[in-house]
């Protein structure tokens, strides 16, 4: 998962802190990936290659029955659709598998990480870090900071060399609004090289625009989501093609989707 971090005294200390945080705070994958979750964001698509999808919210008390929250909304996925990611679900051996640069959104069950944006303060209860012009998400597979959000002022210019994922898109791409509000989807939390990085939920620039592997939505949908998500309720993010959702619904205790 792309970890948000603040100023560190030196690079060695920073890397040690990032490794410790990844190992200590990431839930262990297992056969019951929704155990303990009381909020669920579900994204389903027609098939593996579909870039259009729909998103629904669910909640429950304890491990009881899921109930729908609000209306389903349209979202956009990667330009190539989706592929199995690395998350809280049991590893899946079948293709497609999410890889760096393939244009697929990672499929499976994932923890929800920190919120980020252009504003000094966020909305809702998720931890929030305001992005500055010096923030990058490292998408270079050989980097020790792969799949981490970093501040160039902390790690130095050499550490962000080659990374294409600038977090202040508005400053670097003519007012681009996509990262004005968003949050981390914790795919590939341990930064396995080449398995995909910098996976977010973020805003759309236009309704039909695909992503490089993220899940994009309207301003209204994002605002409702951020105001609803509560880290104390162990929220989870699920993304699956419809056939895979039906196949895994009982085993993973997924809710019934509304029509």
C-alpha cells in the first residue's frame, strides 16, 4: 500500500520505518477476508476486460447481515479492465494478474488506507495528508520505496527519479482534478516488485475516462464515500467481475448486490 509519511531524520530511518509499518499494520490475508469488517465498498464489472463498473456501499453490525447504504453509482476502472491483485483475499493463480503498467485495476478484497487531496484538511474520519508539489507515489519497481507515497523534501530528488506519479496533478498537469480527493486502496501492501503500485480511489475528469488501474468516480460519489467511511469499522474495498463475485460470494461472505 502506498504509505503516507512525514519528515524523517535520514533515509535509513525512513526505510526502516516504512518496512515496520507495512509489516505491523497490514492484516494477514486469509480465507475469510471480510472477517471483522463492518463497512464494505463493492465494485463490480461485467468481465475482466470491462472498464466501466458500478459501486455500492454496505454496512453491518458486528458480523451480522449486510445492508445496502445509498444508491449504486457508476465508476471507471483501468483502461484494460481488472486483474487479480494482492490483498486480504487468498492468492488466486488464474489470469489475469495485476502487473505494473498493464492498465488493470486490482481485483480482490483490500484494506482502505489514508485519504489524500489538495486541500489542507480532508472530510470524514479517514486519516488525511494534504498533498504538496513535492509528493510522489513511487511506481519504479526497482526502488526500495516502490508503492509508497513520499515527499521529495524528505527522501531527496534521487529517490523519486523516474517516478511518473506526481500527487499534485493540478500543479503538474494544467489543473488536473483527479487527485483533488481520494484514498489509498491497499493493493500490494508489501511492495512486491512489478505487481502494481499507487492504486487509489480518485475523482473523474470526465464520465467516460478510464484510469491506469485506479477506481475513479464523480465528486458527489467520492464526497459521500469519504464522509461515510470510518476506520473504526474496519472498512474493506472489494473489486470483482460479476462472474467471480457470484463464484466467491458464499465463501467470502459477500453481500447480495442490489439491482
